[in-house]
C-alpha cells in the first residue's frame, strides 16, 4: 500500500480496511460488491500517490531549470559540429542571443575569426578522448563588442537508453577583465623591459638569493661576451664572484645600504682585457624590505684608454713645450727655472752651484761643409755625452745652436766643477762617428759659481758665457772659470786627479804608522796606519788632499784594499820579528767602503792571505760617515765584528752620533777627535766635551783613544779623566815603516 500522506488518504485507508473486514465475513452475500469497492479504493490511493510524485518531479525540474538558467556560470551543450542544443540564460545573455532562438546555432559563428575552427577541433578531441579541454577565444557580440571567453569543454555522458549523438557540455567564462589586467601587466613589463633595454649599459636585478630577476639586452650580450664573467650574477651563474679581480659588490651593498662601486678586470675570449665598472644599489619593496640588488655595469676600458692617451698627449705637449725637439734636453725656459731652484736650494743648504756654459768649437764649419743634418747628429751625440757625465739631479740644457748649459747643484767646493768640466772636455775629444764619418768636435766650457761669481740667473749666465769666451781665446778644447784663481785651482786639481788615477799602479802610495800608547803605563798598545802619496813633483802629499778626490772619482775601494793589504802584511812581518805581538794595526776606511757589501769578506780574505789573525788588524770609520747612513753602518760593523775585526769610531765628538746610535753599533773603540783634545786642559768646553766622551766610552765598555795628544798637560788631563789610550806627536809622529819599527824597538822594554 502507498504511504498515507494526508487526511483523505487516511479516510480511504480506513474505508478500505472496513471493506476488507466485511469481505472476510464468509456469510456476506454481497462479497463480490465489496471486492470491487476495495479495488476502486486501492486504485484511488495509487492515483493519488502518482499525482503527488509527478508534482514533486515537476517542482524539482522547475527548481533545476531555474538553477541552471540563472546559474552565475554560463553553460551550453554543443554537438560535435558546434551547434547549441541547450544553453542556460546566463550563456544566452553572454552570447547575446535569445534562448529560444539559440537552439541549432553554430557557436563558432559568434567567435572571433579563426576561433570557430579552434572550437571545432577541441570538440572533436574532447569527444574522442573524453579528456576535458580549456580554450581561450574571442567572442564577438553584436554590434561589434568583443569579449574574451574561456571555454571549458567536457564530454556529456549519454544516458544509456538514449541513442542521440554525443554532445559536449561547455562552460563559458567571461575572462575579459582578467585578459585586460593581464595585457596591462604585460604592457607594463614590456614598457619596463624596453626602458632597461634602451639603456646601453648592462643592468641586472638580482634577488637576495643571487637569482637573476631581470636583465637588459646589453647585460645579455655582455654575459655572452664574458669569458671569465665579471660577476657570477651578470653572466648567469648562481654563485657570487669573489676574487681580487672580480670583487662582488653584493654583500657590502646589502650590509651598508649605500650604492657600491667596484671595478672588475675581465679577460675576454679574444685575449683582450676589459675594465668594467660595476655600480650596485639596493632594490627595496614598498615597505622598505630588501628584495635584492640592482647592478649596472659600464665597460670603462675605452674611457680609460682615452684618458691614458689624453694624459700621454698632455705629457707629450708639456714635454715639447719644455724640451728642445732635437736633443730632447730641457730648453732655455726650463733651464732658467732649474737654475733658479738650484740657487734657492743652495742658499738654504749653504752649498755652491756651478753653471757651465758649453760651446762646441768651430761647429759652424761642420754645418757649412757637411750640412745641417750632420750638424744635428753631432748635437744629439754631444747632448747624450753630456747627460752621461753628470749626476742624476744635475741639469743639461740646450740654449740654442751649439750652446749648452750644465747646472751642477750642491757642490761643497767650487773646484769640483772643474773636474766635471774636465771630464766633459775629455768626452768631447772622443771622435764622433756620424754618417759614416769620424769627426772631431771639441768643446770650450766657461764656469761660474754661485755665490762667488753672482747670485742671480742672469748674472751667472753672463759670467759663464764670458768665461767660455776666455776658454775659446785661450786655445779652445778646455775650460775656464770666471776667476783666474779658480781656474788655477781647478787645473791643479785636474792634474792631481790625472796623476792620482795612475798612482796606485805606479806604487806611489806609502803607509806611515803612528803609535797608540796606554796613558797609565806608557806601554805601546797599537798603531794607526796613515796613507801618504809620494808624488814625483809635489813630494809627500797628505791624505786630506787626495782621499776626497779618490772618493769622488771612484778610486777609494781599490785604494782601501791596498791599505788593508799593506798594513796587514807589515803587521805580520813585525809580529814575525816579535814586535807588536799583542797589538793591532788600525786602518782608516772611507764611508764609500762601508757601502761595499763585500767589505768584511775582503778584509778577512786579505788577513787570511797574508797569514795574520784578524785580531791583529782593526778598522776606523768616521762618525760623520756613520751618521750619514746609520743602518748601513750598523750592518757593516756587525759583519766585521763577526769576522773578529774590531771597529772603532774615528773623529768622535764632531759628528753628532746619538747615544742610541752608539749603543746600537757593535763597536769596540771610540777615538776622541783632535779638535776636542787641542784645547785641553785650558778650554772649558773642550774639557767638558772630552770628559763626557770618556765617560760615555767607559760606560759602554769601549776602548777610548784620544787623538792629537801633543802636550804632557793634555796627556795628564786625559789620564786623570780615565781615558785609556793616547795617540799624538807627544808620543810619536806618523813614521815610515822602518822608522816606526825602530821606534817600537826603542819603546818596547827588553824581555827580562
Ligand atoms: P785620522 O784618521 O783622524 O788620523 C789622524 C790624523 O791626525 C793624521 O793626519 C795624523 O797625522 C794626525 N795627527 C796625529 N797626531 C797628531 C798630533 O799630535 N797633532 C796633530 N795636529 N795631528 C796629529 P793625516 O795622516 O794627515 O790623516 C788625515 C786623515 O786622513 C785621517 O784622519 C784619516 O781620516 C784620513 N786617512 C789617513 N789615512 C787614510 C787611509 O789609509 N784611508 C783613508 N780612507 N783615510 C785615511
Ligand atoms: Mg783614523
Ligand atoms: Mg781621527
């Protein structure tokens, strides 16, 4: 029995039950009637249920249709041919068609040109594969508006009983706004990219994790070109570059916040080096959060090349403005300026300056007979020779024609200029090998001195010029000073120099020996070897006249070696004879010797050769020389002491050696300078100084020797102050070897 839904159902059911009860009563004569009634009531009940079911069905369908029609999503059912079999109101509205007319309509006709075909091929694929597809197409709505649609196409499952052709359910989504937003975004990105691409320098944007976020056209090209990569980021690597040649600006930038500039050296595949300037700044979000780094780089190679070229050009122009194009020597302008500077410096330092005016002899003849090109070559060679003869800081200039000037600064004595002038004269005497010819061109030189002969540029030039004319008048090929006296002095020096160069080979040097005596006992404790030059014309020349000359012409090193060898040989001979057995011979070394790194080895070698113990020979170096280069002196003294050769400081008390320097030097002795001893005991200052030096020497445990002791009073004073040793005329003059041996025998007590 169908379910009882309402009052009528219940009444009918009760009636039915009553009828059935009566029918079951067997004595009922009207049983047939009852059966009929029962049947009618049952039918009525069933009809009523059917009607109700139908009504519910209709209501449900109406609801579904309503939902379908008014759903916010547009639906349509399409045949394989793209014809609409069904669509909801939303779809009709979207397509701009009346629903009643939509059935059978080809959807492709409403789409943008070409999209109809896209639809058909999609429908075919979905129906055959059963796989959902999504397509973006354009919808053209009358009159001419266009919207963007996304079609999501799904195959409709056919009901088993139906034999209708298969269809697809299509969801039509209006994505016009999305597409517009997307297009706007793309346009903006395109705009941004065009802007950065328009920048000719490479730009890259990197995230904090070093990932590349953006790169412009130039950066892409640069990354391809880069063999080594400027920064790992700009050439597409994910790691940071960090080397001396490719410093990475990122960490510094992230830490500091300020833009950072670094320069990268980039070796290209073609072998060329490029210099890249990389500037980095932080990329911040709207809220100030660091998103990464914006790096722009610039190839500054060309710029640097150009700058270098410009600088070179500028230097060249400046050089041209200041130099004579033929000889490349400073011109008249620069010469005047340099002379001015040299005078100012000399004034401050109390030095002398010599100005040499050099003029080639009979140069006009060469020009006239052999042509100017030969003349030019001679001038160039003359310039080269002059430059080679002077010191680094001296100036050789060309005033014009065959006139040159030479500025010799910082001279201690004017006659030294004569030596250089003489060297120049000699240099000109060498033949000039020019244009396959051997030519002889001499020079005449005029010299004047500052401050002696003038104290301004013009006067000095005029006086040097006048001196040069005198040299010409007096036979050319020579030099003359502005004053006759200086010329005489210089010529004497030149001749001395010439002789000195030959003296060693000619065996003209001798050593004299002067005793050193223990003041307390009068015992002979050593001697000093003092050189003399036995000059054939001048007689015995004192070392003060030729040692500085030997130093300036480079003769001192062989000369010192001769002194050491001669003194050591002599000492060995005396010791073999039983003389000076517990004494040492002290030899004087020049400052130039102390600059010789082989000095200690040379002395030790000589001692070894002559068979003398190093203790028998000691050396003296003047305080002044030590103070000109205390570091070098300390090293030399160290080496000598290490070989057993004692070192004493000569002429102590005039060279301002500090206590600290003295303490640092590994010396064995100090010799109080003669000038200190001379005034003893009357001169109060001399006494004070001598007393102080003695105390200093004793404190440091040094052998203290007083030089130039001439009187007993001096000896007594020195002894009283604790000076150990004296040397001077009081005991003995410096004597030739044989006389000194006699003297030694005389003063040495006979062994008991
Ligand atoms: P010096 O080393 O200080 O030598 C002492 C100088 O004082 C010597 O002069 C000596 O003759 C002189 N003299 C000694 N006792 C007296 C005295 O009682 N009164 C006076 N007025 N003078 C005295 P000398 O021989 O003319 O040597 C001068 C300087 O030449 C030396 O000073 C030394 O610096 C240097 N010298 C001497 N021989 C050599 C040498 O072989 N090589 C080097 N490089 N220089 C040497
Ligand atoms: Mg000495
Ligand atoms: Mg001395």
